C-alpha cells in the first residue's frame, strides 16, 4: 500500500517550457488536491477535485491546469512555466478510510520544481 | 476568510523535555477540524494529530496532545518527552466541514529543533 505517489521528485525547467506533474493514490479516496509550498510558508491550495470528474480552483490557480484522469490519478500541468512557479508541489488525497469517514488529507512526498 | 497564525517561527527543546507550539486561527464557522502536520527534512507531510471542533475533549496521540480553546480560537500542540526524531517543521491547519472542498488552510509553520 503505497499511499500517495508523485512523479517526478525533481524537475528543472526553462521559462516557457511546459510539464505535467503526476499524482496517484491507492487508498480509494474520492478527493484529491494540489498544493504548492514556497520557502518560509505553509502550503497553499492550487486546485482540488472533490470527486472523479470534477475539479475546482483553490487559492492560487493562475498558471496551472489539472486533470482528474480517474479516481486514482490527478495531474497538474504548467503550460508555460515562469520563475514564480519555482516551488515544492504536494499532492494529497482524502476520503473514506475503512468504516470511519475521514476528511484528513494524506500527502505525497512532493516534487521540487525549479524554473530558470 | 479563515486565517491560521503560528507566531513562533523557531523553537528548540532539550531531548526528553516538553515543548508547546502555539497556533491561533480566525473563522466565523462553527464546525471545523484542526490539524497539526509535521514536515521533517525529508519534506514528507505527516499528520500528527486532529481535533474536531464539536468535541470538547482534547485530542491525544501518544506523546502528542493539544490544548483546544474554541472560544479563544487557540490550538496549541504539546510534545512530551521530546525525541531527536521530532526535529521538523510543524504546521497548524484548519478545515471547515464538510471537508471535501479542499479548504485546508495552513499556518506559516514553526521549526522545532530537539537538542541532545
């Protein structure tokens, strides 16, 4: 049981390049999230998907797009990377856990992205 | 809008001693959850403890306990018998209910160093 996995772990881009961050969870969770963490700050929500087939903007959505490919996978795309998007990106999921409903979010290991 | 404030950027404690991390929040919601997450140098976000606002009893998880003061909007974390492995950044976070909207709001974090 791997929990929440993210690929890649590290990435360096040039300004204007595009890339997709991948996230998958094997906990049968309904909801998935993308956050970014900048130095000295807590995490900020970029986008979330409350259930398969739905996505909504979070606090800092500009410059990003997402796709909820299926119940397990939720990807984050940067169409034209900018230096301001240099950050650590975390994916998380939440949902039913056994017989106990929980809204606790469980996080992946993060992706460190640098945009030059 | 909800906000979460952690007023202690850095703290240190001797191994085996007790330390308390502070967190205050601002909300007009009556039903919500509060969390403490730990982020060690590995960057992994690890759930430490969770408190439901409707519960008067303070949550405990082994050496970790909270002091939840709903009227004062205060949610502090006490770590007893501190261990070297507790060295990490600790984030306080707020989520209104229902939780599948992804509105997990983080504080700025407190860096805790446990000294041998």
